[in-house]
């Protein structure tokens, strides 16, 4: 079966709203994860630390440049993900609609490419 990544996207405002009700959000998320486990569709799930604690490695110049803090724009921050093993994109979308989220958040649904879909160059012997 194909795998789908449900990417949690938020903003500074939605992150603040989530933190205001963190205990309730954690309980709801725990129940959601239990539902996915019972349905045997959950492969992995992780939340990310505060974006201000990260760094950005920018490859737009001659040499990679590292800067502290979140991305240049914080309108849509990547907050974490759920990786699901489901039969169809529509099934992944139905799970995404159930993700506990605050108003203004978004869930991006992306199919994970299978190994045989990644171009294999004859020169590289299958190595990236």
C-alpha cells in the first residue's frame, strides 16, 4: 500500500492557540493516534520543537550559509507529521480531516514516492 505524509502546518498565531490549550490538545491527539493504531494505518508520528530553536541551511550561494532561528517567513511553519500506510489518497485525506488542529492550521497530504519511482542513473549505481 502507498504511504502518505500528513504534514502539520501552522503559524505563530495557531501555535500560540495550541499552546493555550496544550493539555486538551495532547489528550485529543493521543486519542487520534490510538485510533490510527487500532486501524493499523499509523507508521510514524512526530512533532517538532519550537522553530526558533532550529537553524536554516541555505544553498542559494556558493557555499551553504547557516542562520539561526525559524525560516525567513513564519506564515506556515512545519510543525510535525503523521506517516500513514493507507490504500488511497482519499483515505489519507479522511484521516487528515480528523487531525486535532486549531482554527487556521493546515494539513498537507503528500504521497511518499516508492523506491522504484526514484530515478536511478546508470552512472550512480543507484546511489544518490
